C-alpha cells in the first residue's frame, strides 16, 4: 500500500478515479444500449411498415388475383363454347359476335355506358373483340353491342399472330380510364392450334387510398397513371420509376425512398404482366413515410429519455458505490500507515541487532585469538617453572594445577573460536565416509585417559561397520562431548552405554548412563550457550559442549537430542547420515 | 380372292341384271386411309379431326355418282341422326338434297344440336328425349354440314348432302357396289373426308358392270 502516499489525499484520489471509471463504464453501457435501441427502433418500424404495406398490398393483390382468375376463367369458358368454335371453324364469322353476345348473356346489357360501373369489383367486360389468326381484329357486326373502341385503341388489342396462352395487359383509354386486357387464345378442337383470340377489356379493381396511405397506379408505355397524385408529383415519380424498373426488372422490390410532394415516400414497383405479349405494365405504389418517421422520432425521444434517466441512475449508483468502496480503503490506508511505522521500527531494531551480533561474533573471534597467545605464553612460563629443580613439591603441585587450568582455558578458547566460526557461517565441513566404530573407540580411549577415579565401565553396542557422512575431527568432537557429559554427570561407577543403530539413511548413536534427571524446566535450555544444568553446579565445565555438539551435528545433516531423562537414566542421541547419502565421487575418494 | 370376288359379282350380276337389263352397275374399291387398329365389329363410329380435317373413324367413304338425273318424284324417306351416350349414333350420314333428317335425343340429358355450316345453319335448341315432334331439319342444299352440340362440345356429326339419288357407303375395307345406274357419262366421286373427294369420269353402259378402283 505504499502506492497510496499521503493517506487522506490518496484515498480521495482513489475515490475520484473509481467514480470516473464507473461513470465511464455506465455511460458506455448506456450509449451502447441506446445504439442497440436505435437500431432496433429503425428495424422494428421498417419491419412494421413493410408488414403494413405488404398486408395492404397483398389484400389488394389478392382481390385482383381472385378477380383476375375469375375473369380469365370466364374468358376461357367463353372461348370453349361450341358456338364460338363453330363460328370460327365452320366458316361462320358473321355468327361470331352474336354467339359471343348470346353466350356472355348479361355481359354488356345494351345502353350501359363505360365508366358507369359503381361496383368496386366488376367482372363485366367494357368491351371485347375477336382477333383472327393473323392478329387482325375481326370487325364486330354491331360495335356498340361489344363496346365501342376508337381505332387506335383497337390497334392496341392486337399482336402479330395469336398467343398460345392467355395474355394480360393494360390499356389507357381517353379520360385516363385504365382497362385491364385479357387475351384468351381460341384453340381449335380440330387442329389443336390457336385459330383466334378473344381480347376482353375489364375495368380494374378500383384502388382507393387505404388506411396506410398507400397509392397505387400504373406505369405503361413510359407514363405513370396515378390520378390521386398531383401533376408535379406524378412527373417527379415518372423520373424515378424507370430506374427502379431497370434495377430489378420489376421483381418484388424492397422499396426505394423518394421525395414526393415534399414528403418522403417509399416507392414500390412490380410488373403486372410478366412475360406478356402486351406492353409491359408495372404497378407503382407509393407509401408515405411521414407516419413512420414520426413514429421513429417519438421512439427515439423515448429512448433518449430512458437513456438519460438510466445514465443519471448509473452515475448516482457509481457515486454511492465508490463512496462505499473508498471507506474500507481509507481504513486500510490508516492501518497500513501504522503497520509501516511498526515495520520501520522493527527493521531498525533488526539492523541494530544484526550489527550487535556481528560485533559480538567478531569480538569473540578476536578475543579468542587474542587470548590464545597469552595462554600459550602462560603455559610455557608455568612449564618452565615446573622444570626448575628448586621448587617445592607444594609449589610443584600448584604449578601443575595452573598448567591444567591453562589447558582448560585453551579448550574454552578453542570452543569459543569454533562457535564464532559457526555463528559467522565460515565453518564448512568436508563430509566423507567416517567409520563410526573407530570414532567411538577413539573417544572411549580418550575418555578413559582423562578419567581420574574408579575405572570407567563403558558398554559399546555397535553394528560391525557403520560408515557415516562426516568430518572426522568434528564427528569426534560431537561424540566426545556427549561421552564427556555422560562421564561428568553420571553417577560414579555407573556404566556408560553407547548404542548405534541404522535406520535407512539415518544413523543414530545413543549415549546413555545413570544420572540425576534433568529438571523439566531446564530441558529446553541445555542446548543453549553457556547454560549449565543446576544439578551439576559442582561439576567443572563451561556450558558450551552441548551447544557445540548440536550445531556441529546439524552441520552434518543430523541433530543432537535429549531422548530421555528420568530417575537415574539419561539418554542423548546424536543422528548422523549414512555415508551412502554422500555424492558418488566422495565415496570413491574414501 | 379377287377371282372369288369376280365370280361372286358375276353370279350376282347375272341374278340382278336379268330383270332390268337397262341398268348399269359400278363396283370397286376405294383405298381408305390406313388405320392403326383393325376395325372391331361393334366398334362405334365417330368423327375425328386431324389437322382440321374431319373424317369418320374407322374410315369409310361415300361413293356417289354426279350428274343430272331425273329425280324420282315422291317423298324421300326421313333419315335419323340420333344421339346416344353423348355421341351421334351414325356420325356420318349421306343424304340426298331435300331429305328431312330427324335428331332424336336418346340420352337422359339435354342436347342442343346446331350447325353453323354455310350449307345449312340451324339451331334446334335444348331438348330432351321427350321432345315431340322430334326436332328435324330438311337439307335442301348440297354440301357438308357439321353438327355440334352446344352442351357437349366434343360431339361432332357430319351430314353429306348430295345432289344425287345414287350414293352408297363403302364397307370398312373400302369395297362398294353402286347399282341401278342409268347409262351415260358421269363423274363417280368418293367422299373420304371434309377436305378429300376423289373422282373419276365413267361411261356407263346399260346392262354392264364397271369396275372402278380409286385412286
């Protein structure tokens, strides 16, 4: 938490950053939501429009389709009539129109004037003509009976030749009346070929302006017939339609937005008579987009309002959350401040301790070195005095005592030197296979030599050969220390038992004897430096032996432990590692 | 075969010619259009149209002698063109000019026989089998009359109106025999279909039999 310098101001900055980040995220989410909503609004409204448009158009087309079907069927039924066939096939053209009139029955009641049809869907033809197999109109006997036509209108009914299948087309008559044409071939029952055709003109399905504001009109011969439009709008549309037709050949189009009468409208164009021999006629529909745009605008406003509300809520929420999150951070900052002070103190203390330790190590090392020489000089002096003949036997004894003390002093100094080397980490052991039996026997010999008093009883129980990983000198020191302790603290005359055992990688050497138990309170401290058990206050020693033994044993990869210390029996164990655990080259050297 | 025919004809002519030696006889064979199926005994005749040509099926021909004849006085027998099972029972009827033809309806439904043929235009209107008198027409101009039914568009009938008393239908193989003919020069014609009439000039001698094979 050092990244929060200066406590309170750091917390404030953190809070501000958190608030900014959260506001940013909320704003981004809101904007993304608005974008999605906008897209969906546009898509939805366009979809709705297309549905509305499609349903209205499809209604209109269904009506047309049904009517067209019935008209076409009517024409087909008429041209199947035996009288029509008879008139054409039996060389009786004069009977053709009368027969047709007869067959059509109510088709054209005399006196009906064209454009009089009030019914929205009329299946009565406005006129009809027969066309011979050369494509020429067979002149009617009495034109008004079959619907009068101007000569140029009559020309528009014909093709070159006779169609083999029914054809649909449109005719614009004077007065802008649109007439739907159905040309039905008359297939001779005798030759199986089209010998003539019936062309009938029907009034189209009246197209009123529907609920959705759809206008439909007809595009024929490069002209648009859409009476419900103003002249200017019609002219403007006339420029658009050829492009749409060229674009997709009059297939059902998705619609093209155009400007008509200053308002945006959707333009639809569809071929009315695909594949017909009559001139191509296209249904042109325009659909005002004003309603759609207004709806889109409304929806956008709603969306924007909702977005703003959402944003405000989001910002509020982020403010609250950042405040809530900042509180623990503030606490944390305070705590960490305390922690820092403590730690700095501890670190300072550690540094001081380290320096002290270093100083003490250096001191003991120096002291030991400095002491060695005077002790040597002292001993040499004492030896010299002992060698003189003029000293009394009393003096000789005292001098011998003093010499003995110098040996003790040397031993202490050496131990201290060793310890200081251990402490400073400068002691490195050269581990190699060491014969434990030899170590034990040598130590026992040394022990016996330095022993004064009743002969020592030492029981040794060792396997034939145990090789441990050790440094001969220090291994001897460990084992010797333990034996020396046993001798010093053991009951006089009691045997010392030395038992070694192997267990896998570990070698255990237990030195035990009869001794006063070590008090429970002291057991933890016997391995500390300069500690001496209270029981042995009258026993010579300087309290470094066990500590040295343990530290050296640990350098050997083992340890020294107190296994047991109860009424009259004390056991110390030193663990070593088997020589087989040494690296291979060390073994070879041995 | 031919020998046997000749022998038979010879025998018949001996028998027939004997009472009226002034009469001539023409017999022969008309090559009829090939049919895919052999004629069946009780197969119904019908009028078929191939490429706008109407012809009876199975095919047969009407053989007649054209010329000026002193028409026998008296009523000509009334002929019938009855409709049964939505078809004309005799789809091709040769009649002499002035013959009255009745069109009885033998079905349980209406028929409306009419003709727009220039030779004879008529329309009998709808009628049932109960209609009395039986609807009829007198055919007073020679030529071919196509009969149709306004209700059943598939129905076709043909009446060949001939300006001669001497005519006969061939059998299914095209054989014919036309007797009781006056002597003189005439045109022997064979009507095969609505577009085909074969003809040959013949010189008839009283009491003789002329053999004519067409074409």
